[in-house]
């Protein structure tokens, strides 16, 4: 039969594990939020490219610049797009190549999102089972002290 002392020791260990799991869950939620924001940004960029693809050279357009603000521009070369590669490095690509690059990034981010969501679900399940175990141990400890 388990003693109140062994229950208390298990409670301490579970408490530490629960804090770690909650921190992990918070970090995963933040990662999921960042990936979702990046997915939204890339989808918006892709939609903008779809619009540009339909326009002719010298077409006047209103282009979003962020913060619900727009600027009116004249499209000089609709087939050339500057694409960021990261670390402040950008290259010029054709519109078609840019759309391919964005599609690849979207696919990769969707995989990352799915992985993070799976990890979050696993952590959440572990937290739930740990909390149930803590409740059970607390009941045993209370009975032992009564």
C-alpha cells in the first residue's frame, strides 16, 4: 500500500512536470500564432501577385503598405518581383517563380503548423492526465491525514 509520503513525493514531481508542460504548451501556442500570422501574410502576398498577374504594364494600382494603408502606384514591370530570402537578402524573380516560391513556403509552413498543433495536443493530453492524477493523489493524501 502506498504511503502518504510517497503520494506527497509523487505530487511534488507531478507539480514540477505540470509547470514544465504548461510552459511548453504556452511556447507551442506562441509558435502556432506566429506560423498562422506568417501563413496569412504569405496568402495575402500570393493574392496580391494574382492581382498583379492580371494587370498590364503601366496600369495604375492601389497597393497595401500595411496598417490598413495603401499607396497608388503605376506598374512598371509586372513580371519582376523582389523576393526576400531571409537575413535581409532579397533577389529579383519572375512573377511565376515568385508564386512558386510562395507556394512552397506555404506548404512548408502548413506542415510546421500541423506538427506544432500535434505537439500541442499531445502536451494538452499529458496535462489533463497529470491533473487527474494530481486530483487522485490529493484525495489519497487528504484521506491519509484525516
